[in-house]
């Protein structure tokens, strides 16, 4: 076969419905969020790809408002967890408590679910809680279940975590280890608004304008769209391009780009390749296309790979960011070359 196509590709109507739902969600979010179109698209890509996302930006960029607005647009249960230095794992996952039967007087343990038992979780400032609590949260994200008292409790479907962290005020924080960062499908940067967008924000606030977000996507529709993403065809050409990007990011590898050995400590693992492919499938579907392209891979490369590579001291001393390294990687790996699997 010349393509790695699913046996049952999506029909025309299903993809057009997905595109229309994407348009409606963006329209609703624009009622409360000014600009940030790429950030909103990347959040929805992670959502459709059944992954979690980490949003990073300085204070005051409406990260929390953006996530709560997404929750309003979706007919999903929503919980916010504010991470603090004294937060315990059981405060997130839940715990067994002793209950007493009023008739027999017999005591027994009953599991009280924590706030993580919801469809959409806002993990606010996840880097402000100790590693033990971070690990409990990230384990639940990976396994989609919670263990307590020797029992396992399944988390609801769909299940999606949007975490935020502040790149400033790092004193007293607990940065996520690279292995735990890898649990997030996308690492999304939230940047300052443009001049016109910031003017519009000020005008809305001073004018007392606050429009409500209407629900436009149910849990059943979301699960259907998540299944649809897996049926978007990915040709060997596109798969090979994503494979070549990831291979070229690894210092010491035969395929490594020349600058990689100079500026990187390590490159992306296989999970980065899978993230590129599934995010490209989701992006293609949201834009009403019936197959993923190399342009989708390039568009999603930064959020999919920026937390999966590590710049060395020389790069940091020269103020070369992870995003610049990914741009260099895209420039070094031809998108139109025919990549063949190794023998």
C-alpha cells in the first residue's frame, strides 16, 4: 500500500459537520476572548485528538478565562483545581472516608471522588504544587483512572486536562520534569495580544460588555469527533515527513540536522512522532479536509515538540529558544522529499 489509510475513512458529511462545529465553537469563544485564534485552535486540536494541553504565558493573558469559556461552549462537566504548595494528592483524586450505617451502626469505607472526576479539568498553575501531587495528577491523566484503597475508579469519558503555568515568579515553584511534560500532547504558548486586540479588550471591559457563551457541542458529539480523527488518512509521504523531523531532532543520530549536535541536549522521542501525526489529523478535520498534509505537521510542530526537546547551555547562552530550534528543524528537513522506512 502507498498510504497508511484507515480501512474506513470518514465520509464527506462527517468532516463537513466537524468543520461547522469548529466554526461555531470559535464564534462562541470570540464572545469572551479577543484574538488568540492559534491558541484556541490548538486547544481544540488537543481536545479532538484525545490529548491534554499545557498553556504557558505571563499573568493577565486570560488563560483561565479561555479555558472556562471552552468549558461553557461544551456540554461537559467542568472542575477547576487551583494548585498550591499545600495541596495533597487526595485533594485532587479523592479519598476513602469512614461512614457509619445508621441502622446497623456498622462502619465502612466509602470513596469520595475528588475534583478530577469531571470531563474537563482546569489545572491552574500546576507548577505551584509539590511533585507528589503533580505525579498523582499526571498519573490520572495518563491512565484515565484513580487508585484508592486498593480499588480502581475509571474517570469519565471524555476526559481532558488543560493545565496552566506561569513562566515568571519561579521562586517556590516545582517545575514539571521532562518525563511528566511529555504526558501533555501539546505545550501551548499564550502570547501578548496585538495592539488592536488589546484596544478591543479595554473597550469591552470599560463598556461593561460581557456576552454569554452558548453550548454548541455535547459529550456524545465530542466522542464521535475523537473517533473521526483516527479515521483521517495519513499518507506515507506525510508520515515520513513527521518521522524525519523527529529523527533529525536527536543529537548524535545519523539523521540529526547539523545544528542539532551543536544546540540540543536531547531530541524528541517516539511520543513526539505520534503527537505530530494525531494533531495533524485533528487539524485537517477541523479545517474540513479529508487527509493530513505536511502543512498540518509544520503548523503543529511547535506545540507538539517544544516540550520534547532540550536546548543545551550553548543555545541558552546565545538566547536560542526552543521555537527557534524547531523553525531551524523545519527548514532543515525537506517536506517534499520521499522518505522510505528503514529496512
